[in-house]
């Protein structure tokens, strides 16, 4: 059950929900929005801020979402769940469906003058490497084939379980290796669908979001196509079509922002 708490610095009100397993840490966790804990590692400091902090006896990753524009502030107050809350709830759903993600710890939302202002999602620190970084590393052909096979199997199992991640950037996939197998975990999980079994075209959209170069796609897509019984050449065509559509959208958005910078 979410609770409201008054906090200083004109923030007015904070809504907080804590994983029952961490209820004993509540008084330490509620201080996170006051930024009283020094960042020991910064993963991202762009639109959103993602840092590793030590709170009490645990290491956490704190994601602070940027302040949305006024329309979304109204929407997150009265109509729909904000990104931090969706991340928190989706983490439980993922773990229930036996897909790994760092353990969810807490969700916090700051309200100013009665409107949503920004949100925080707190999870346990998950020692790992990002898959996009691992993909760029030199490794022998046998080990790379193993990585490809197990990543494709991980993706296939998600889709067969009705789990569809709408932002399948490889930076959002964490990976560890136990000496025999690669293990994957998902992060940045506020945009997900559950009980949704993606079509072949949607699956190719996911592969396009990975941002991999064409030579790697020519290896990965046939592996996926074999599992789902589809034509790999058609898959590559669908992926390239989606990539062209996405780049047109990005260029159109850039033009729009130049014309209407205040929006």
C-alpha cells in the first residue's frame, strides 16, 4: 500500500511504496529523494539519472526520472501510472514469470502543488555487465556463438511466455556468465507488455531496437527464425523496413523540436 509523507525543500508530498521484504529499511529509503547518499557509481546522467548508492547494509540502484512536461504531470497524477511505478510493478511481474531483473525495493513519487513532479525507482544492485558492452568485446568464435544462441533462446522464451519488452536496447539487458552459461536480466522495464505474444514482425522490431549492425543481425535472425518456424530472409527484410521507419520518425521528431522548442 502506497503511503504519503511530507518531506522538506518545498517538495510538499512524497508517495512511497516499499517491497515488504525491505520494510525494515523504510526510514533509510525515504531519505533517497533528499539525495543524502553519495553516488558510488553513475550509470546514466542524461534524461534520467541512474546511480549506485549504499544505504544501510545494502547496495541499491536508484533511477530518478526526469520531470515530465505539464501534460504528463497531469496524466501521471490523475490518469495513468508514472514510469517509476510501472518499473516497480513490472519488476514483480517479470520475476513471477521467471525472467530475471534486479530485485525491486521501492517506488517513490514527489508531488509539488498537488501535481506529480518526478519519480524514483529503487532496486538492488545487480553485479553484471551490459550486453551491448559484452557484444563489442573480442571473444573467440565458439564463445560468441554460445552468447548468440543463449541470448536468442532468452528472447524466444520471453515471447513464448507473453512477455514483450518495448525498448529492447542491449543496454537494457544485463548479463553474467557462470563458466558454462550466460544469464540475462532486464532493466529499464517501464515499457512492457504482459500476456502479449508478439508476431514475427513485432519480434523483428525488437531486434531492430537492439541497435546491432547488419552482419550480426544476419547471424541472430536466422537463429530466432528457426525457433519460431519462420523465413529468416523475411525476418531480415522486416527488420530493415522497421529500421528505415524508425529513422524517418527520429528525423521528423528532430525537425518538430527545432520548430517548436518550447513543447
